[in-house]
């Protein structure tokens, strides 16, 4: 039977590939509404899918006020600030440049984890995130590094969104160890919906159902179910069993998988730089896992990142 660490790696990879598909789905519907309203409806659907989990897994003694406040802050960051900043940044920068900013999540996660004392910094970890970042940079090519004065705002928004995801990965893990990851996901997602509600209401979300096209509705349903409830539950479960930096390294697959799916679904061109970038990202993931697996094999014990 596969170990929990193996399954956690598979869950992290599946979540990141789902996130890449979500980028393509977002491209199909984002023109029909504003970024905040799209994120709001996406997570409303996600919460609706997971609502029975919240009821069944709610602790009998309730949650301490301090922990509830922590979850509220983490939810507002990851399910409120992150999607808004990501979507808003793309009003100022092209998608290729945005992907480079998104690829800093593993780097920011490693730095925050090291500075906060949650993880020890090592040459292996630095090499793995470096390879993953280089893979995304190579895949998108020189166009991702062109400069325009408008890009300063877009870059700042994207890096802010990436920072919120990194903070969630590092500081959300202790709660994920104490509680069921599905419970934590639906609760933090609910707080994210509340954080997005004022922006969505200001853009007319409370005046009735959105007037999406049939293609837009299908994209939104995908974003809320597979790209919402399933994707973030898998990510939370992986984060429970893996260190934050090791979980976050898989997020580099997000823009790469988005490009691959764009080739298949949107019939964009498959380029040599995309293939080279994918190989570099895979190399980064391999480096992140290789030395630990080698050490476990040498000692004859199963590899595990899990730590209370």
C-alpha cells in the first residue's frame, strides 16, 4: 500500500495540475465578470460542495476563539486576497509575466518557513525551488521579463498574492495537523467568501444571478467544484503530511500545466521552451524528493515529512 508521504506528493501534484486547468477555465469566463465577483462565485460553489463536511467534522467542544481568528485571517488571505490579487494583476501585466510572479510561491514559502523557524534551510531545498522557478521562466521566455511602467502595479499585486499563498502554506500547517484538512479547507474558504463579499456586492453580485453564457457557467462550475472544493482539499491534505516548501514546489506545475492545457484546449502552439521548462520543473520536484527518499532507503525506514 502506498505510504502517506507518496499519496501526499500525488495529492500536491494533482492539486497543482487542477490549478493549471483552472487558469484555462478562468480565461474562458473572466471576460464576463470582474475578478472579485468571479472569485466570490467560485468559492461559494466550493463551500456549497463541502458544507456537509463542515457540519460532520465540527469539533464537539467548538474551536477556541484564537484559533478561529487565525483561520479567519488565513482564509481571508488565501481565498480572498490571493484570487483577487491574481486576477487584478492580469489587468496590468501579460499572463506570461504573471506566471513568473506566481512561480515565486515556492521561493517565498521556503524563505518564510526558514525565517519563522518552521523549516531548516538546505542546499537541496534552494536547488529544488531554483530549478522550478527556472523552469517557469524558460517556458514563458524573454517576453515574461519585458518592462513597462504599468507592470510595476501588476508585479506588486501578483507578488502580494503569491505572498498570501506562502503565508497560508507555512502558518496553516499546524492547524491542518490538529484538524481534518477538509474541515480546515471549507472553513477557511468560507472566511474567504466573506472577505470577497463586499467587493462582489459593490459590483452587483447581490442583484441576482450572473448573466454568464453557457460556456461561462460550465467554466464557473468547474472552478467551483474541481478547481475549488477538490483542488484545495487535496492541497490541504498534502500540506498536512509534507513540509510547506515540499508541498509548494508542486505549485510550479500550475503555469506549466496551464500552458499544456492551452495547447490541447485552446489549440495554442507547443514550443521547445515549454518542453524545456516542464523538464526543469520536474527536475526541481525530483531534487526536492530525491535525497530524503535515498536516506530512507539507506536506513530501511519509510520516508516521512509529517511532524506535529
